[in-house]
C-alpha cells in the first residue's frame, strides 16, 4: 500500500499496478516488475497558495511503514 500525505495530513491512497517497463527492463526476473508503479493525483484548487509538502509512505504486507519520499511543492496563486 502507498499512502500519500499533504502537509502532514492523510490525503490519498495511491493507485497501484501502474505499468513500469523501465523497471522491468532492469529487473526482468522479478515477476511483478512490469506493473510495480503507482500514481496519485491532487486537485490544488482549494489549497492555500504557497509552499506545501507531499510525503509518500509505503506500507508492507506485515504492516511496517517507511517514508519513501518527501517532495516540496508550491501552489501558485
């Protein structure tokens, strides 16, 4: 599972099983490598202009979590 947080608040669960032919080309022996991607979208219409932060957190099947990316964004006026 991939959870996404916006400004430290839960925002979405990412869609999994997105095509990743680049990963499959590097790891062809892994059975799920072709569909290991994920994606998420945000509607920034109601967000306050300025700096914000997106945190992506992966959760394993046994419940362990790890932040895998922190991305600063700027919402224009």
